[in-house]
C-alpha cells in the first residue's frame, strides 16, 4: 500500500489511538474529511470499551473480514 491518511482519536483530551486508511491508489481529500468526522465518536466509544473490557476481548469483537483492528499499548 502506497498511500495513507490518518487522524488521531482523542477523547477528553487524551489520545486513545489513530484512525488510518490505506490504499494502493491516491486517496481523495473526502476520505480524510470523513475520517475526521467519525474520529471523535470512535475515540469516545473505544475509551468507554477500554474502561471495562480487556484489550484482547475488545479486538475480537471489533474484527471483521472487511475491518481490521490493530492496537498496542
């Protein structure tokens, strides 16, 4: 993959992760805009999930064939 666009996931002033999209062709500016729009809601959801669910269990629930979740602490 040659192209990437990423935006930080920030909840209550704390960075909870990074949301990134990768492609083998150039990504349109609209992709970056859409990531920025969903980032705050995703950050809040991940922060709530992380508060009560072990990371390994949370990853198992989020992973789907068309969606890959990568995380580290």
